């Protein structure tokens, strides 16, 4: 696995989490040395079957993308995790640590924000090649651990497609690091039913209220047909991770019930989805 991304977005923290999960971590490796490490990991008798390489920018930024693309052709299995965050969040993180940005300048005319934006532009091709993009703007260290563990704790490297289902509330913001977003706000809202308002989509009463709607059944039926089309195609294309997000207004009722139902559809097709209800406790 390779961890790349914006400076200050959490590459080192993600590496620490993966190390706790049993991965062998090499931090700040010059891209020119990546082929040698890959050879060692794949050598007969090697016990380095789960290796994480953390790559930065700085003076090596021009070498990163060519090295990663060459690595995809060299290894049997490669995952690229890209971490990013908004510029204002990264500025606050750098100001709190008082560290210098890798692309920073002694020239006072060049601000920290400009250095961050310059790095963002440089890394856009790397991000485009990523298997998973995680935006850490709104994640604390505990939430980042949960996100990384949900993605990689069961990763055996056998080439299977890992799936995740997320419920969320639109009023709390769109998730920025998912592949497919589906809107559940066309369904009747249990929030307006007095006895259901304090409950969530994890309660049977709310689940039945949502799923018994004819529109919900039609939605799930058509979505199941879509999954039957795209899942085998994703596997054939070598996609490693697929995340599906279901949203409603507050993220407590409709999206939660539908997300659980979508997870059941995935299980019926032989997948083991990780299910996260981002806003159910808000």
C-alpha cells in the first residue's frame, strides 16, 4: 500500500494506524527506492506481505507519480490511499505545529495557503490514480482511525472488492470521499411522526415505516439491478474499494434504514460491507 496526499492531511497518523493493524511501514521513502522495496516484499520467502510506503512531496514531487505507475505494473497488488483536507484546515494545523510546509518559502510574499494550493495542484494526478481518497478536514484522530480501520482491517490482499455503506444527513454536509451518493429524501420522513421522531433507522418501527413504502421497495429493487451490473465490472477492472452513501435530511431515519437495506443487498451478492451511520447520533 502507498499513502500519499497533502502535507498535514494525516499521512503519518494513517501509517501509525496501519502499523497497529500489522502492516510494515516505511515512511518518507524516496520514490527512486520504491522498486527495490517492492522486489524485497515479493521475493520468495519474504514475510513482508503487507507493506505501507508513505510518500511525500517536497523535492521528490516530480518522481512520485511515475514511480507509482511503475509500481502498479511491478506488483501483484497495490492500493493507493490519498489523504486530503481543505486549505483552511491545513493552515490551522500548520499554524498549531509551527512546522514549515514542504513547498513553503522564506519569501513573506508567498503565504502558507499558497504553498498548500501549489501542492494540491502538483498532487492532483496522484489523487486521480488513488483507490481511496479520504478527506480528513472534519475527522479527529479517533474518527480517522475508525475510517482507516473500516477500509483496511480486513484487507487480506486477495484482490477482492471491499465495500462500504454510509448514511449521512445533508444538513451536516455531503461526504467527500465516497464513490456513489444516493438521495433518500423522496421518501416520507419519519421525523414528522411523533412516536418515531426520537427513534432512528436502526429501530424496527422506523425501518418498517421506511421500507414498507412502495417507493422504497421500487428504489431498492432498481438499485439491486444496478449493483448486479456494476459490481462485476468493478471487480473486472481491479477496483479495490467501493463506497455507497445514502443521504436524508438529518441522517437519522430514512438514510439509516435504506443503508442497512443496501448492505443486505451487497451481502446477498457475496460482499461483506462495512456500514457506518455518520450522523445517526446527532
